[in-house]
C-alpha cells in the first residue's frame, strides 16, 4: 500500500491549527503528528513548509450540464471537476433534476449517466423535486435510504421548478419522517413574474432589470414563509444562495428561536453587486443569476452572518453559461438570459482572500468551505477535515502566492470570469484526492473517472 507524508505545513481544520505532518496510506489519513516528531517512511514526501495543509473543499451547490432556458450549462462533469480540483475542491454535490411528469428515479439515473466515469473528484447528488405528488413523496424515502438525503424545492420559476405552499408542506412533512433535508430556493416567483412582465412592457430589457424585479423583499418573504412551513412540518430547512440582508434577518430570527434552520451564501453575493449587473454593452448579463446580486450594502450583513454562524456554508451555485451564444440569448429581454455564474474553481481562493481582508479567521474559512458543508450533507468524517480515518483529500495551499483571476487562465469551460482581473493572495499548490495526486505543484495529474460517487448519510447536525 503506498504511503505519503505531507510534511512541515500548518494543518488547519475547523477546530484547530497545528504545525504537523500528515501520514496517508491506502487513500486515507492514518495519522497526524506534530511536525518532526515521527520518523515515518513513505513512498512520497510532499514538503509543505511555509504552506497551509487544509482539507479539500466541499462545494455542495453545483449545476453541471444543466438544461435551463433552452440551453445547457457549459461545463461537463469532466471539465467542472477538473476545474474544481485546480481550485482546491475535492468534493461536489450537484443537483439531479426531476422534471415534471418524471419520477425521481428517472432524474437521478439521468444525472448518473452524465457524471459516472467522468469526474476527477468525488461527487454526490441532491434531488430537485419539480413535481411533488403521492408517488414522488414515496420515492423520497427510497432515495434517503440509498444516500440521496437532500431535496431541493423552489418557490421561484413557476411552471418549471415551482412548488406551491401545499406541495412544500407535504415534502417537508415527508422529510421530517424520513430524515431528509429540504433545501429551498426562496424567492416569490409568482410575484416576480408579474414584475418581469411589467418591466418588459415598460421597455426595460437590460440585464440590470433582472436584479430590480427580483426584489430583496420577495426573497425575504419566501424565506420567512418557508421557515414557518418547516416549523409547521417539524422539519429542518436549508436555504440556498441567501443574498439579501432582509433574508439573513429571517434566518437569524429563526435561529434565535432555536429552530433547525440553516443558510448558505455564495462568493458572488460577497464580492459582486448590482454595479456589475449595470455594466454597459450587455456585459451585465455575465452576472445574471437567481437569487440576483444585491446592492453592495447587503455584503456587510452576509459577512457578519458568516462570522456569527447565522449563515453556515459558502457554496458556489456554479452554473456557467458562455457569454457568446448563451448569455446573448437575452440580449433583447433580460428574462431570457440563462441564470447562473461560473465559480467552482474560485471559491477556496476568494474565501482565503476574505481571511486576508479580515472578514474571516482561517479556521472559519475551513469551517464554511469544508467542514460544515460536509456535516450538513452527511459526509463529515470522510470529508471536510484532516484527521485519522478521513479520506486523504488534502490541499497544500500557498498563502502568500499572488494570482489574478481571469478567463485566460481558469479551467472552467466558460468564456468569461465573473472576477476578471481580481487580484487575490493565496493559491492552491498541490491537491490529493483519496491519496492520489490530482494537482501536483500546479500541474493537473488527475483523470476523469478517478472521482467516486458518494452516497451520503443524513444531515449530521440533526442527530
Ligand atoms: Zn442553484
């Protein structure tokens, strides 16, 4: 069995920091010991002196090869997982989609067909429920039993993903019984559709109007409503891509009551704003996603909530569409711009930049990017930490290297970067996935098909 030692780095987990050596055998971490105290022999020694040694990132919100608005997100599982590895992420959870009229099983099978044997890093699935009915409610139990333990519902996108309050309540009741976790896209889609039509009738067709009609109050309203529905059902709730300070306030109020309510945000809400949506010459289309970017005043509330644990996770909602030929579908009508931003490669670096900027501590960086997402979705122990018994998903991170984020150098299959020209401090140097080198001192050494499907336990905060 091959043995690797990662020697001399500062090992950072959500719980602690220590100068330590990490011994890896058979794809797992078998020992962590204070630097230089053990004379381990190994086939491979990785010198991490002056570097951080951190758990591989866990990105629990991606949309790869996802059909949307007449097109398909531009990354394949092969390209997205390679880019994720470049960015220090070693696990993703993507959203398998049940379309209206389909069974959950058909949706899940379709996603396995796209992903299996293609991924460079480990992957799992959540299930999007587009059609809550007696049969799909029964199917939820079976999926939980086989490791698809989280289900996403939408109060947005009427006619596509939308569920009404009764459907949401029934799915929550089922989750309360079977241990599943309901994830919510919380925006009032019925009201938003009215505002979209009215804006277009006034001739307001530009990308910035996407942000204006998807009002912060309509995010807050849906957040509030679905929290109350979860209380009635006795179910936990995880609100995805929180963007508005008013929605953060709803989550904070719920958590102050001791409710099992959780929230995630994404780097785009922390670093970008409606200023980007207003960029001229249709450039704003690059930043069209839902929930939308908010005025920059909202960012302080998000950073604060990440520090106070009112938000627990930062995922990417990686959903890339090329500017040429895809975003351009909405040149005359913002409602036809495919919703989504690329970011799976950038998350660990942007959150390290938040450490440099003083928004987060190093341990909190690892907590929101690795440990908590793993625990939230039933992967902790194997993923999200550096400890004996864990999978050897280990990143050697250079905290002083400088880089400039750009489409010219990124590895995602998309023709622009949402962070073009942004200078950040810190960079991934080497990445191990289950003990195998996938990035070796800034060279990709992984392969499609190395990544394994991860059946998941239920949310580890609930028991
Ligand atoms: Zn999403």
